């Protein structure tokens, strides 16, 4: 049954050069047009500039989806084409393509695997178990609670991840030489772009235009990634129990979005299909969903229901479910003190 399902999904893992090319225009092309409109509006009203930042940030999310497909070799049949487009996208998303591609490949081999959470590849969706949380010192628990608070994890940290963390080869083994150097090369290219734009338009204007866009886009991107793996009913398992198909259907979700948001997010809401076969281009995910009835039986999230997942930060191994930190009573010392 599982092999049959993956075979049915694999039939959609064929990119169309025409559709992929059109998607480049509706992503990168429209994003650049959005940025140009923001610079034009800057001389009229900064409030108008900020209003235009909303759809432009949405287009940047779409650019990231294009980069994401390139990382899986799904946008074009030729590896060089995927690499070229992915590198171009990385200059706008501020995400070093080659390092991100390798980290993301690790994610696709280990997602929601309790024994493989320390690779750095799942910095958005990973969590501690209840037992691990209770074994922390009081200070460590406070830090963990703070870092997983929805306002911190989903509003404050995402821009810092894209602006600062991605400027260094974090969690990069010593033998990842190519990945390490491409981080620095990406930084240089981004620096040249920022300096050139600053000389032409003014550094203050460039910062006031681009920072709101990257800020909003990073928040949406992290939210999408996190909640499609952290939701009520999501399955986590140890390596000996972890199964690829089960993880795809029970550890990822289908996020049902309004049509416009589905377009801006490049159909990434069909995340369970993407994990079953990452080679399926984003523009064929909905087609696959409609053609394979078995794909409709996974956990379906909406904008409203997905927000509850923001509070899930621990895996309860006894109850086999994600829980909120507030629902976990700390163990007590013999004299009544918290440990």
C-alpha cells in the first residue's frame, strides 16, 4: 500500500520548463517589481511604502519556494539550472543556497525523528521531550520557555535567523568545505548588492524599504515550516520506530489556505505530498492531491487551527503527543524545591 501510494505521487514528479519559467517571472520578476514600487512610493509616503511591503513580502516567500524547489532538483530537469536559479534566489532570500540545500536534505531524511534532532537541520520544528525538559536546570528551563514563546520564536527570531544566523556557516561539519565557502560568497554578493543600491538610492532608504520585506517574509516562512510539523496529532518517533511513509502522512500536515495565500506560498500547504516525494514541483502539488484520494486522509489545518501549534514545544513520550510547556508540571525536590 505504501509503495503504491509513493508510486502514484511519483507520477507528478516531472517539471515543465514552460511552467517553471512562468513561475520565475511570477516570483522573482514580480518581487523585483514590488521592490521598485516601494522605492517609488518612498518619495510620496512611507506609509504607502509599508503597505506595498505586504504583497512584496508575500512575493519573497514565493521566491523562497522557488529556491526550495531548486534545492530538491524539482524546478528543472537539469541540475545546473536548479543550482543557477537557486543561487539567484538566495541573494533575495538571504539564505545561502548550497548550505541550506544540504541542511534541508538532512531534514527530509530525519524530520520528527527523536534520535536525530541535533543536526541543526530542524532549527524551526525540533523540540525537547518532557523528560529532557524536566532534567534541565531551572535557568535552562526558563531559557527554553522564553525561546519557544510564540512571540519570540515566531516574531522576533525569524528576522534574526535570516539576517544574522545565515551569514555564518552554522552547524557546518569541517568536511563541508564547499558549503562553508559558499556562505561567504553569498555574503559578498549580498554586500555588493546592498552597497550598490545604497550608493544609488541612499542607505537609509534601502534599509527602510528592504527590512520590512525580509522581516515579514521571514516570519511567514518560519511559521509555515514550523506549523506543518508541529500540530495537534503530529507524530514523533525514535529511530527504530521511525518510518518514512508514516512520517510523511502523520508528522506533516495539509495546510488548507485561501487561494491567494496558497499562490503566494507556492502550494507548500500540501506538505505531506512534498515529503512523500520532494521531486514534485510545487505547481503540481494540488494536481497530485486531487488525483490521489489517499492523500486526503491526513491531518488538515486551517489558518485558525494552525495557530494552536505555536504553543506546542514538548513531546510527551508517555502520551505520545505534543504538549504545551504550561501543561507540564516540574518534578519536585525532596524538600519541595523545583528541579
